[in-house]
């Protein structure tokens, strides 16, 4: 079951949202499914987008096959989400690798770095994964957009997640000190069928890295929207520091699909155990 402190933290966050009249919608995190992971949900009734929804909304006009189709769906989702982050922050997809000794060790030297979907900074006293325009610690927040019908563990994607936590623990914000110090953050923006395993929070807390979670919801007008980020482990890392309320992102629609280009290290991919058109059975298993 969810610990009392997590429940109190989440209630406090969204109590602030309501008091500030940021929006009539209320966003909460429902934790601990039968598999023991944190999954997003919405108390307002605004349904979360799923990987199947993504397929239906994008279709397959170019008749792409298998993993090429899945990759293009993941890429289209990532680009549009990064352009419409909470607080109207817009980022381009990141291509810069960050070294990780931990990932290097776990993959026996095959993969020595991580490439987050998006990269942002961190500031002193910052209580959100998305910094103001001026930051005191660059490249200290990694943003991962995931469309995964399953659970994300530290080992996901050939130890991609553990590698990100490792790299963040050596980021500029990690060396910050004092009562209002900056903290590095790993910020997940996910579909409604994506779960975050407790091990991710444990690993992050041990490294003084904050873990944040938003999901992409379907608005009643048929558009999409990123919900306000909720901190999964602030109660453990920040102790008594208050976490400020944050905003929804702007509404957006999905772009047209690309043509199925080649993939690379940590490329976005729709990971839902389906191949090709919606409903076609198969197993791509891109992330053993």
C-alpha cells in the first residue's frame, strides 16, 4: 500500500492546485498496483492516453511494418510531448549522450552512456522538474517520454533508467549544498498503461535524485495534455521542504508519422508488444 507520507504529499500538492484555481481538473497519483508499481490516473475523469490509443490516433498511412512503425509512433509522441510541457515549456529532442559508469558496468562495456529524450537545468530551491528560464545548474534534469504497456524498472532498456540515475548523480546540481540546494531530477511523462517500479524510486532516493511523474491525458475536446508533475520521492529526499503546485501543459494534437528511419541508442519506441497496425498480435521485445 502507499505510505501515509506519500498520500499526504500528493494531497498537499493538489490541495495547493485547487486553492490557486490553476484548473478545475484534479490530478492525483494512484500507487501500488498488483504488480507493485506507481501508475498514473486522474480523479477528474479525464482519461489517460494508452499505447493502443496512440496507434488508433496516428494510424499507419505509410504502411510501415513492425518495429519501424513502433519507432515512428514513439518518436511522434516524444516530439509533441516535449514541445508541450507543463508551464508551456517547450524543448527539442536531446541528442547528447551522458556517460554512465553504472550502465557501462551492467552491460559489460557495450553501452557507456545514456541519451535522455529531453534535458533541462535545475535551480536553487527548485521544487519542480521544469526550471525557470535562468538556471543555476545546467543539464541536471532528464525528461523521459515513455509509451510502455508494462512496468519500467532500473534495468529497462538495457539498464537505461539506472544509467540515467547514475549520470544525474554526477550532474552539476548533484554538487549543490545548503538548505535550499538544487537537486537533479528524472522526470517521466508516460501513457496510462506505463508503470514505474518502486525500485526506481529507491535507486533515485539513494542517489539524491528526485523522480517526477506526469501522464498524457485525453481532453474532452479530443486533444492531448500533459498533467502536472507529481514527485514520487520528494517526501524522502527533500524531507520538510514544501513542493509547489505546478501547471498542466497546453493542449496539443499528434503529428503525422515519419517514414520509419533507422533507430539508435535509446531511440523512442512504442513498447506495447504489438507489431504494425493496431490490434495485430506480435512481440517486438525492444527492451529485454
